[in-house]
């Protein structure tokens, strides 16, 4: 599994609008590109974080090239953002969220 953590500092008062556009984009990406979906979190100082999971980095890259989300959805989402923070790409080592254990046998420890 390939995971990306996206982070944004939102404009004050734009949280609900951002959440709606993020959910809309995530549903489109999940249904059209085969992503495993995403979860949205928030931190202090109005920093928001989405953790998105993919079967592979190639699947994410293919989806990025195809861009199944209409530009108007991205525009509305960007309008809520004061600053886009650097994304982080992660490779799964051990998965315990659902009670299953998934380990990456290639991970170095």
C-alpha cells in the first residue's frame, strides 16, 4: 500500500466548505481511479491533513495524469486554502487499523 499525507493551512471560516470539496474530490478519485480512499484530520492552528491510500504509487500517478476531478471542484477547494504544505509519501510497513496485520516484507528495520 502507498500512502500520501496532504496538509493545508485553511483560511479562517472555510473549514466546512473545504471539508465538502475534499469529500467530493475524494469520492470521485476513489470511484474513478481505484484509490482506497482518504481520511481528513485537523491539527492546531487550522492545519488540516488528509491521509490517502493507494494500491501503489503508480496507481496514484496514473490518477494524477487522468485527473478525474473537475477543475471547478479543485478551484473551490483551493479557495479555502491559505497555504498548501508539502505532501509526504509513505510506504506501508505494518497495518493495524482494522484489526488485520499487513506487513511489508521489504521494509528494513
